[in-house]
């Protein structure tokens, strides 16, 4: 696949951003390439375009599929699997947010609950520390609850809310 200079810049930058977000650079670059592609690509096309090892491409594609960011397609008469990325930024955001919540936030809530419960039951833990642990657990739990409510809203409603920005505070008395 041919990549123009702006396309190359996007793929490289997406890879850098992925690395900063804790995602392997190759995974992010493959995602960016598939996002820009006007037709499904097979693994060899990805290898040739990005100059990444075949095994790395295979593993990265599995990870992207698990995240819900890439789909595998088959073409009649062709044994090769081809891959496409969702082209809707909103769907990408929601898939990434959900994966990060499951991988990072949910285990944190569990640990916070265990620590707060143990601190409250432990006579050696200062009351202030136990209070702070419980406040943190409640905060993260409430934030997760809010996320669950927001993600269930229709996309159009969420986009309107985003566009309202800080003006939304007028409606809630802030």
C-alpha cells in the first residue's frame, strides 16, 4: 500500500502515541495503517508497507481484534485473511476506553476496596489513612459508574454534550 507523506506522518505519530498510552508501537501503527486503508489489507501487505516482522504483525492483529478495533475478512477464492479497522472515531474511542477500564480500572477498584476494608478492620492503620483509602475507592467507583451511564447514551447525545462543553454547567447549576 502506498503511503503519502501525511499518511506516513500519521502512522508514525499514532505509533508514538500508542507507546505513550501503553500500547505496543507496532500495534498502534498497524491500527493507523488499517484506519487509512481504502480496502482490506492482508498481513503481507502490512509487513511490506510498515517493514515490521511477520510474527509481530500477526500478534498485533490478534491484539487489535481482541480490542475490537480490527476485523478479519475473507475474500472468496483467496486463502489469505484480510483486515479492516473501524473508520468511526467514536467506536474506536469506546473500544479503547472499555479495554482500558477492564485492564486498569476494574482491578484498581478491587484492590482499593480490599485495602479500604482491611484498613478499617486493622487497629494499626491510622484512621486518616483508612478514610483516604475509602474516599479514593468511592471516587473511582463513582467515576466508573458515571462512565457506564455515559457510554450507554446514544452517540448523537454524547456528541451534543461534548459540543456543549463547559456550557453544560448552566443546566446543572454550576
